[in-house]
């Protein structure tokens, strides 16, 4: 038995193994998970949003009602 150590990040609950491992080989997998990153704590969103730069005020995003055309009603 041969031991290969590598680091991987999960994506959609999958881990990519190194290319030098051929298809059909039986593997024994040991997962070492950093518990500090697996907690379901949503406080990181608050810090992430708080670190975003100020992109403008409400006046910057207010849409003018002038559409550049004149409406005339036939009577």
C-alpha cells in the first residue's frame, strides 16, 4: 500500500484526486476537517458586508423620470 498526502478543497461535495492515480484503483480515504471552518455560524456575512466599500449614495442610484421624449395626447 502506498500513501499519498495532498490538500484539496471540496466543491459540490466532491474532491478531485491527483491525476497520477489511475481509474479503477481502490482507495482508502481519511478526511481531516478543520472544525473552525465547518461551523454553521453566519456572522461571517456581517463582517463581509461590513468590509465592502461605499459604492455611492441613494442619490447616485436615483433614476430620473425624464425619458427624453415628449408625450402628447390627441384630443
